[in-house]
């Protein structure tokens, strides 16, 4: 092996070890699945952001006996050291590479389809979509899937609604132990990891606009406030807008918010949130980033159409020069800032999310024949098991109900 390849592998191994040593909930699931033994010989195709925590999930499923084929679910989110380390020694087939063109990205997804998976683990539903469109030839063999993220679940529900979804999908995203922590605290922290490491700019005292007040937007706004930013939230949902206001944030339409913005972060799951009319009203120096799954929240087509020049300002930051000498900046080509410019969610958060993924795979194995081709919730007992195991790992104890109290909560006669 060439010396720089060796260095890459060593770096990847260290990152995997760092994550593995701290993913204790997933470690318990690994032992449970190994003991159960029913993953032996099962083929699992994965399209997940290929970085250290994902590597530990892939190893877990492989160690439990499955054959695993992994690629990324985003052309810019692969950690090449981790991919190299997994390729070198794990026995897992890895196709992910950072900086893939759209064509290379789909080539890699196609390699996972060629692997003929029995089960699929997806993030954003590109792999499941491919199996239902261009690669229907391999659809028949798939018994079920897990989906990681809000955007994927929205796509899959639309497919189920139209009656085109052909296998059951477990909605990992909707489990309490996923979206309450991963979407809120995970995205909250990792978004700033990406923004701060790519720009090295001060957040305190600056005006930061968050587009969308779902679980991700809530987390981003909360962390921005903690860093000392003055925060404005934009929304289309009146209930969420009131929630943002009562949480202490300014609320205004995007067209007004952009005029004061030093930073704008999109986290809506919708397209064209920032477009020509907004770019034209921004202050010079404004920095834009996207934390939603797809790179269509900030219109690069509009940005390019009104720019006299486009250049790399520094690693991961593109400068657009507009009329009158105004310059505005885009991080990581508008792709998920926390993975394309940062290291993804914190290890402890992904421990809980990926423990759910591994448990949901075990559940699918046992139950796929009984499940309709639809989007299914993670059973409450799995969610609660992950919560109790994580809580124990945090060294926290809680109270429990007496039989009398449980009876009181379930009954209706005992009102006084
Ligand atoms: N690391 C692996 N998958 C991730 C995700 N969906 N979001 C953030 N970090 C991740």
C-alpha cells in the first residue's frame, strides 16, 4: 500500500475507534443481534453519510453476520479516511467517495442495487427511489427498508399514498429517540461545527436567520442563541411561527429577514427558500448555509444568474460577486453544511439514532412478512429500550410508578 493510502487508512481507523468506543448503546444492540443470529447471510445495502459513526453501524450489522454494501447518500458527505479504513479491513463493500459528480453518485447507488440487498438502510430515500424507478429489476428481492431522515419519510409517504411503494419501510426518523435528539441537538451542534470550521467567523452579536422551525430549525436557533447571535426565524406554518416567537426569536418573512442577515441557515426540507429576490436584498458579506437534506434550498441557478463572478473564497466557501461590488458567500455548495463542512452529528447522538437503525433492522427481519408496503412507526418498546439504555449510559437514574399509581393513571373513577 502506498504511504499516503496507509496514512488515510490509519486516520480512518482512529476515527472509527474513537466513535466505536463511545457508541455504547449500539454496542449493546450488536451483542443482542449477534446472540440472536438471524442476520447470518442476510444482504444489507446501505446509503448513509459515510463517516465514522455510520462506519460503526455498518460494522455492527456485518459483525452480527450480514453481508454489507455501503455508499453515501450525498456526494459531499463522505469521510474518505473512514471509507478507506472500512474498505481495507472490515469486509464491507464500500463505494462512497467525497466529491462525486451526480453521475458517480448514482453509479455508486447502482453498485448497491447490483449487490442485490435483502434489506436497505437509506437516508433521504435516493436508494429506495432508484429501486422503484430505473432499477425495478432488483426491486423484487428487497424485503424491507429503514429510512433515517424527515425528507426521506416525506418522499416515501408520497410513494405509499400513490400505491407505488413495494416493501415496508420503518420510519426511524419518527422515533422519539431519533428526531427529539438527532434532529434538534445533533443538527443544532453540527451545523455550527460546519459554519465555524469553514468560515472562522464570529457568531456572537451577529444576526442569524434560520429558515424553518421544525426539529432541526429549533435546534439551530437554540444553539445560535447560545453562541450569542441575534436570531430571526422564518416560517410558513403559523403554529411554528408562534412557537418560535414565544421561544424568544424574531419572526419575519424571508424578504425582510435577509436585509439584516449576517448568516442565513436553511432547514426546511423545501426548495427555493433563498432565491434571486432574496440575494438581491442581502447585505454584502452575508454567509449562507443549508442544513436540509437536499441542496435545492438555496437556488444556485439564481445565484449564478445574477453574479458577475464566482470564485473559491477559501476551502468550502464560494464567493458570489453581485452588482455594485456586493459579495455574498455560500458554504459547501449549499449541501448539508454539518456533513459537507463539518463532522456530522456528535457521536453520542448518532449512537442513539443508529441503535434504533440496528434494532429496526432486527424488527424488520422478524416481521417483514406481516408488514404492508407502507411507512411504519418504530415500535414503542424499541424506542423505550434505546431511551433506557442511553439513560443508563449517561449515569442517570429516574423514578418508577407504583402499581397503585399506574392503576390511577389508567383509570377514571379515582378523581380526588
Ligand atoms: N452522520 C451519519 N449520518 C448522519 C446524519 N444523517 N446526520 C448527521 N450526521 C450523520
